């Protein structure tokens, strides 16, 4: 039986600190699940997980954080880890979470990063995103994002996908050749449109993804929802098996 203690306290910049001590394994995963659910319900989505006293983290338990990451980022928050031991860091790397979560040496560094995020939002600075559209036939479009899809640019992506769907083109091919990065909340936008396009005999399909973007998709397990292709024509031709 896992022996896990979770202490919750308020941090600066609207953060919540979770102090974990003991062992976070399969048997105690439900405990951290309940805590994350309550924080989301209460709107406390800027979370720092302090692992200074955490002796063990299993891959099953780490998947709990992964499951909540999309919802938390979509709500404008994030999960940051700090004071991570070598053993815990190895688990985060093995599960792919180290590519999605920012890991800091100390709690102060994690807090300062949330401070930078607040200042960045106040300054309204963000890498611009351009979404190029190329109609194909009567019901398809190739959408080419240029730049990064993150919390600053997901609104533009959401609006653009809505316009494409309203134009009667539910077969959407995403050209990832110039997509430098996509966050988990960016993928959340695509997830939100998946049932809508499929209801109109369409789909969302990706091709030409770089290693960073592909890692985000596969680490989140979204390669089971979306079909990924290497080349443009392959992705376009794949719609031939869609029943109209």
C-alpha cells in the first residue's frame, strides 16, 4: 500500500502548492486525482507540485497529471514541478511528461515563472500565429499554421476552425511543416472540433509534423484520435475511405 501525504497551500501569483511526501504509486493515484479535480472545480489551475519529500512516483500515477493537463491549460493554468529527485525525474522522462511539464530546481523558480507569465499576459506579448487556408475540391481545406499554437493563439485557431466548418468544408488537413510548437491546450481545440467535423462526414488529419509537435500528440495519446501522415497527398487521399 502506498503511503502518500498531500499538503495544499496558497502561493504567490494565484498559485496553489501541492507538497507531496511519501510514495505516489498506483494505490495512491486516486488521492492525487481527487485533489486535482477539486482544484479545477475551484478554478485553482496554477499548480506547483513540490516533490522535495516524494520518494517514489509510478508511471501510472504520473498519467493522472497528464490526464488533467489539457483541461488545466485550457482554463489558462499549468502544472509545474519542482524539487524533483533523480528517481522522480526519470519517471517523468520515461512517460514523456518531461516534454510537457516544466520542471524547476526550486519552488521559488517555479513561482517566478508564473510571475513572468502574468507579466507576459499583461504586456499582451505573444509569438504571432498565421493560419493559411487552401481549399481543395468542394468539402476539403488544407490548413497551414505558421508559428506556435499556445494559450495566446488558441482563440484564433478556434475561430478559424469554426469558419472552415461553417463554409461547408468538414474535411480538414493540417499541414504541420511550419508549426513550430503546439501546447496541450492547443490540441484541446482540435479535440473540441473532432466530433463536429465527423458529424458532417469529415475529419481532422495531420501531416508533416516536426518531432516536437509529434511528441506532444503521441505523449497525450492523441495519435489514437487523429490520423497522422508523412506527406500531403497521402493525407488528402486518406479521405477516400470516408463514407458520404
